[in-house]
C-alpha cells in the first residue's frame, strides 16, 4: 500500500455468504437458547442498575431540597410548618432508600455499588 485504504477483515468474505449464514442459524439450537438466556439476564441486570441510578438521584435531590428547606428554619416565622414539611420530605427519602434495599435483596451489592451515589 502506497497510501491506499487498508483492507478490513470482513472484506475477505463475500457479502451474500454472510447473509446466508444468518439464515441458516437454527433459533432453537442449544447455542441460541444459551445466548437468549444470557441476553435476558443481562437485560434484567441492566434494568435493575438503571432503576438504582434513578432512585439514587431521587434520594440526592430530595435530600438537598430538605436541607435547603431546613436552612430557612432560622429565618422563617413559621418554623413549625417548615419542620412538618421537612418531615414529609424525609419520609419520601426513607421510602426511596427502602426501595434501594428491596432492589438489592438476594443480589451481590458490589455489582451495583456504582449505581448508588454517595451524594
């Protein structure tokens, strides 16, 4: 090659041959069944990971809102109302933490530890 394009590995195979190979795959073969079960397992794990990320973000947001609400306690004349509202917000945080705990029942927590932020 004098400055030409490099040939890719898959360029060695005719395009029609690859298409025929896909059509000849038996969907009920043991290999395909194994791949389908792996796909289902990975999809389930990914969905759980995404749910945990969302719960973690919700916990962080509600915690920050509660903190900022409590910062107004000293300067606001209606302190009792602020305390009641903050208690409601903290209950929501507790429910979300409980949801995280329920998601992790029977799971290896270390597979999902990055989904839960320390914030």
